[in-house]
């Protein structure tokens, strides 16, 4: 019962932020419709939404960064065990990612409908369609991307978005738990070391181009192999999420109230 109560609380804690996010992006479309009649006939006034899930991924990452401390401390205060809190987190993680995946597809479909009503004014495609369903055609005026939206692509777009968001939220939640466990000195070292490592790595690759020439192709092939098909991408995101959640549990099980 405490797991269910913790699950409900965590969902309520994230509900308002999700509603605000989708309200804002929907309001942008409404404002575009309002101001469209006032734009000159020869002006290039259009709204393009290519891969809204990429933007949602950034929002979901920030949301996961902000959902651990208060919920965890409140759970401990009300006698909810760390195991129950973690299980509730897994449940809320899956539900929130599913809700946002469906929300992204509904938003894309609304823009697609407006694209048919106002040709040339609205352009929309999901991130899945841009990666796996785009047919590029060379025309005299330039390159044209043709995307055929079917029931299958809609369902696969939701699946793609779900696993994509799941991996992002799992990673950022792990960062949040790790940040909670560290002391002040550890937090400073952790947040300063990341950009410092990238700077040092960049300097090392510039000084030793032979490593860059061998490392970059390997990483490129690995990334290409990972996203080459939807099943591979989903398995990769699922495996990464499992690893992140496992490390999160190891950190959370010994976390104490501060």
C-alpha cells in the first residue's frame, strides 16, 4: 500500500510540470493561428515541428533531475521504505514516459492536420519519422522530404519516444541521486570535472590526431549500428535504463535524510 501511495504522490508531483509543458507548446500553435491572418500574403510565415520528442527529452531530463530529493525525504518522513520508494519511482518513470510519448504524437498529429488545412504554413513530423521514414527527393527547387504517415508509423513513433525518454529520464534521475549522496566538495568536483574532462579530451585528440582518426570512426559506426533499426534502438535504450536504474538503487538504498 505504501508503494501505491508513493507512486500516486510522485505522479502528482510531476503532473503540473507536464501540463504546463504541453500547454506552452500548444499555446504556441494557437498564437500562430491567431496571428496568421495578419501576416502579409507574400511573407514566409510557417510553423515547423520536426521531432518534438527531442525537445521533450530535454524537458523530461530536467524534470527527472528535480523529482528525487523532496519525494525521497517525504517518503522517509512517512515511513515509506527505500525499496518501496524505488519501486514507485520505476512505476512513475514508465507511466510518465508513456504519457509524454503519447502527448508528443498527439501534438504532431494536430500539426499534421493543420498542415492539410493550411498548406505551406505548417510542417510536422515525429522524431521517429525523421530518422526511419524520410524519403529525400531531389527537385529543381531543392531537396524535399516526403514522409508517409500511417497507423503503423504512429504506433512505432510512440514506441520510439517511450524508450528514448526512458533512457534520458533514467540517466538524469541517477545524476540527481548521485548529487544527493555527495557532500559539498564532491558536488563541486563532480560538476566541474565533466567540462574539464571534455576540454582535456579535446586537447589530447588535437595533440594526437592518430587517436582521433581511429576513435571517431569507431564511435560513428557504433552509433550508426545502435540506431540503424528501431528494435536495436529500443534494446539499447532499455539496457541503458536498466543499468542506470540498477546503479540508482545501489545509491538510494544507503541514502540518508539530510
